[in-house]
């Protein structure tokens, strides 16, 4: 079993589901905003970017784990620099008329590094508890209680929400759309925060069942 591929696939499925549910919430509150075509294009590209960054983080952490390096020795700044290349590709491919996005890393560098650290620690913990013949579910149950697993997912998604909010505030459009962008960013952030709890609960229940406090380690 390719454990790294499994982890990346699980992350990808969760992030796309999270994005879809968040946008559904926004649509229910402000159809005028979500109907603007650049919003859906931006969000589709943004989640693809995030999945690619997560894949990079998972692979870096797994490579370090397999090399016998402790998680405290991970060079988070180096991984952070590598994620910037993903951002660069995202910006180059984001072709939206009358639209610009300037990434100010000083606004959210700490948030991204925190997320890199949390994902990396989770990868280490799962791999440490993952026998070669075991499934992802078995590894997660051995590594965590359901309550702890839910808390970790919620933390990872919350950090993603914060970074998306800061990045989205860098969006610039020709008038009269700038006010709409500002309103959309706040509406989107609130929808993502509300969706976070639902998603963390749903994915924890998929693994641990209705008894969230599963008897793990």
C-alpha cells in the first residue's frame, strides 16, 4: 500500500468537499455575489492550489519520517519556500479579466507555517501507527481518539480559512466590483468557519462512528 498516496487522496477529497459545502453556504446567503463569474473561477483554482500544497507538505513529511528524522527536525521554512512555487503557478494560471492578486506573504506566513507544522505532525503520527497491512481507518483509530482526530481536522481547516481570507483580501478588480469583493471575502470566511465544524465532525464519524471518543492510544 502506498500510504503517501492514500494520505494525499484523503486530503484532496476532504478539501474539495469542504470547498463545495462552503460555496453552497455562500450561495444560500448571497446569490448576487456567487453569480459573479470570477468568484467561482477563483475558488476552483484556490482549492486546486491548496490540494497541491498539501500534497507537497505530506510528501516532505513522509520522506523525512522514512529517513528516520524526528518531526522536530523538519525545516518548516524550507517547506514554506517550496509552497511559494505552487502559489506562483496558481497566479500564472489565474486568467480573469480586470482581476489582479498580489500575494503579501507577511500577512499570513505565520498561519501557513502553523498549518505546515500541524499537517506534518499528523503525517508522522499516522505513519508511526500504520502497520503495512492496515488501512487508513485502522491507523487513524490506533493513533487518535475520535475527539482528538476531530480537533486536528478542525484546526487544519481553520488555518486554511484564515489564510484564504488573508489571500482573498489581496484581490483587486476594476470598479464597481471592489466593494463586492470585500463583502464576498467576509461572507466566504464565515461560511468556511461554519462548515469547518460540520466537516470535522463528519470525517471523524466516518472513521470512529457515532462514538467520537473512540478508544485509541
